[in-house]
C-alpha cells in the first residue's frame, strides 16, 4: 500500500508545498469521488469510497505539521507515544505552566487581547518546534518523537485559546 506522500506525488519529507498538496488532493478527489461511481458495480463503488476515505485521511495528516511529523516517524517505525509518554524537559514544563496560567488569567479577566498575544506566542513556539523537528527527522529521528509531543501540546493550547476566545465573543 502506498504511503500518504506517494498518494499525492510528494517527497516524504517534513517540508512540503501545501499548494501542491491541495491541488493533488482536489485532483484525486475528483477522480475517486463516490458520486462518479453511482452507476458502477458494487465493488467499484466500494473501492471508490475506500480511496476517497484514504485521500481524506492522507490529506488531513499531511496538511497539519504535527500530524505530518508524527506520520514521518511512523514510516520509520518510531512511535511518539503521546498518550502514554508525557515526560517533558523541565524548561518546557515551566513554559507549559506559564502558558496555562496566562490562559486562565485572561479567561477569568475576559481579556481577549491577552489571549490573542498568547496565541501569537504559541504560533512562534510552534514555528520553532517545526524547524527543530525538521532537522531532527533528518538527523535524529528518536529525538523528533519528543519534539512531536511538544508540538502536540502547543496545538492543544492553541485549540483551547481559540475556544476561550469564541466563548468570550458570544
């Protein structure tokens, strides 16, 4: 079975051209969409559904940096164990606590500008971790698993901040 990168004719690397990913995804979906197979045999309809599902899953994985890094590690047989392995370096743990505290303070104070500043900080942290994981995937894949766990934490805090902002704006 082909991997997600080959499905979209992309190199198996962390940095990909998202516009090319989008274009190849749309092209593939146009070819395999179940609506095109309404009058086909049951087997062909099933294959179309499976390919459309695979294309959606592959696209969602590759378009998100954390999921893409995790997938690249999986291709190398390295599990990130994000659910079981929550150990982090002390400096990152301190940052986590500071971010969570700032988020709670801003939420309690209904301070949307403070939340937006925190979002900017999260985006910068995410960019730094993306550069780090890019290098680690090439040179030290085992270390990249820790970086993916950090990236997942940043993603989660970012999601939480967006939810809080949405709640405060309602």
